[in-house]
C-alpha cells in the first residue's frame, strides 16, 4: 500500500506511527530503495538548499577529509569534493 500511495503522491494520508507510515519512512528515508528511491536521491532537488548551507557552514579547507554518513545519492559528497581533495562516505541503502 505504501508504494501505491507514494506513487500517487498521497503519502501525507498515512497515519504517523502506523505500520504503513513506518514503511513509508523506511522506503523513502531510512533505507531508500526501488526506482522511486533511485530517481529521488540521484537528484534530490529539495535538498540542495540545505546542502549549500551545510557546505558553507562547514567552511571546508582543501586539506580537510570530508566523511558523510548516509550519503544517499552522493550529491552533497560531490559538492564537498569541490572544496576538499578527499571525501568518503557510507550508506546502507542498495
Ligand atoms: C533521508 S536519506 C538522505 C540522503 C542524503 N544525505 C540526502 O540528503 O540526499 C538518509 C540516508 O541515510 C542512509 N542511512 C540511514 N541509516 C543508516 C545507517 N545506519 N547506516 C548507513 N546509512 C544509513 C539511508 O540509506 C539514506 O540514504
């Protein structure tokens, strides 16, 4: 059911705390997977503003090593790579 609601853009209909809601959070955030997960995290347009803020606040220097836990599609890692020479990340999502 979660997959159908997500596809229909109706995830807001899920009851917070319900099994379906938890499944939605798993699929979209905790461990994204499937075509929707790939297509969202490949180019997470709604995240770029916070990515830019994070990069600015971190004030990275070229000799810093940037480590990101839960990097998703890696777009913030890519931005950090514009500031430092070495980046690394880990993510448990396939
Ligand atoms: C909400 S997504 C955000 C992804 C990315 N940081 C972004 O803003 O586009 C959270 C990411 O953290 C990863 N993640 C969550 N818990 C994790 C864990 N315990 N170990 C590794 N990766 C984890 C998920 O697989 C997912 O890719």
